[in-house]
C-alpha cells in the first residue's frame, strides 16, 4: 500500500494522487467541474492530464479547437526562456480537470501550480478559497487564452482577464 505523511510540500498530495472527487455536469459554459463535498482552501483537486505536444503540433491543434470552440490546451509559461516546457492537450485524453471553466477578476476558486513530482513537471490544481459542496470550480485561464490573434492556450500565469 502506498503511504505518505502530510508535510509542508504541496506536491505530497499530488505525488499520491490524493485529489478531491469532482462531479461533471452542465455548468455556466458547457460542461463544468463541481465539488462533491466541501473543500478547504489550498486542497489539491487534481492534475491536468493530456497528450503532450510541442509548440508546432499545438498550433495545428489550435486550428481544430478554433473551429469547434472547445479548447483544452494548457501551456506552462517557464520562468526561464531557455527552458522549453510541454503543452498538454486534454481534448482526447484527460480527466475531470479538463472541465474546469474560466472565471477571472478573483472570481476563480482554483489555481494552477507547476510542481516537480517524481522528477517530472506536472500541473496541479489547488483550491484558492473554501469551496462549498455543489459549487462550480473555476480557473483563470490567463489573457493569452482569449486572444483571438494568438494561438489560444490555457496558460499558467498570474495575469487576469475579465470575460
Ligand atoms: C477546458 S474547456 C472547459 C470545459 C468545457 N466547458 C466543456 O464543455 O468541455 C474550455 C472551453 O470551455 C468554454 N468556456 C470555459 N469558460 C468559459 C467562459 N468563461 N466563457 C465562455 N466559454 C468558456 C470554452 O468553449 C472553452 O474553449
């Protein structure tokens, strides 16, 4: 049996996949992810799972997503320009976190963190405030996602954009 002790590191729960169960049902914008029970602030709710793409292949995928208006691309912006981090596409392979809808202006209740888990960079989602049972979970996708001129990716950054 896998065992762990809870510690100060937020990737401990990610490492043990100790996430909160979500319910997927119709939300404010198509399908959305909802809390099944009360969730405390700072709780791990899941890891973004998807096909790993390079920038070139993600640009190709973005053309398809523009056509059907459903975009599941998630890009991690590296702190250092020399580092190339993957883009995750949850359109065909994914888990419940692919249904997180967007809300900005501090109306979001979930944030993304990139953490090193077992030597790999992973995107984990954590509640940023207390969430009540049956509430919809929202993530701020970042400004780049809604920019029609650019390839649209969900972006792990701290910029806010009202939609
Ligand atoms: C990662 S998916 C979220 C799950 C999606 N609602 C579904 O039904 O599969 C992102 C897509 O959800 C929709 N969406 C999410 N948040 C939105 C918002 N605030 N306004 C408009 N559309 C939104 C858009 O179609 C976007 O491409």
